[in-house]
C-alpha cells in the first residue's frame, strides 16, 4: 500500500471511530463503516490526482 492511501484510510477510520459509539448498535455502525469505506475508496483516486500522487 502506498503512503498516500495508508494516511488517507487512517484519517478516515480515525474520524469514523470518533463517532462510532454514538451511532447505536453493531448493525448501524457496520452499515455506516461500509458506506464510508466505499466513499473513501471512490474519492482516493481523485484526491491523489489533485495532490499529484
């Protein structure tokens, strides 16, 4: 994994973990985590292109 992807996903997961306990049970947290992961994976190529990575 390249450093840009590693840092990007670390930031996304860190921010998600700040809000996870307040989201309810396991199913809502799992669903939100999946959605955030999909969005993050979709945005990463665009962000890498913007920063010249």
